[in-house]
């Protein structure tokens, strides 16, 4: 990994350099891409970041730490996924929600299939939450963003 933050919060925020993430299981629908550059979109678009494939030219996702937009976002990571990432502590994990924008509509964030990252190693995977009330298309707009939110990772706990 070219850069790794050691403080709580998103992996990439304004003023930090990019880092490289290795997906131990590819993002759903993109089996050929396992290496991504995670980088800031700049101050104008904060807190959103870009996740750009290093394997497939032209493939970029916009992402955001859901905890910055939804104060009550808590996810339970299935134990097999915790083991696959090698997570030993919640402080080692960051969570990103993939953002979609359809022409003429407000952007949405996928809270049902977040990307979980081990901050120590740069290993990542997309988790599909089971038995969850979260959706894949939660609107992101001016009302969604939490005024004065601190840049903390979303909460998670181990699943069964």
C-alpha cells in the first residue's frame, strides 16, 4: 500500500495521498478488477472519494464512508468475511458505500453491499449484508449529510 492512515476515520480525506486496495474478493459484477486506487476527489466533492480500478481502464466508483452521512449506520460483518480480511479489531476496518448517480435523479448509496477495508493491509471486499433493512439505493442529498459530522468509520460488529 502506498499510504495508510493510522488515525480513526476514512482511508482518504482531503490532504492525504492515495492508497492502493487489494480486493480479496472482487466487487460484485467486476470479477477482473482486484486492485484499486482509492483517492480524494478534492475539497469540492468531500467527503466522496474515487475508487479507480488498476486492472480495467475506465472503471471508477464513487464512494463515501456511510457513517459520515448516516449516524446510525451499523453493520454486522459475517465471520467468514472478517476471517477473509484478517480483521482483529473494529479500529482496523473502514467502510465505504458505493455511490450511484442516474441522470436526473439524486445520487444513491449502497448500504446493503458496503466495501470493508482492512486499514492495516489494504485488503478489501464487498460485503452483502444478510437479514438487513438497509437498501442498495438510499438517497444522498443535502438532507442526508450530517451537519458537523466527524470523519469516523461506520460501526461494525462480528456476525455469526
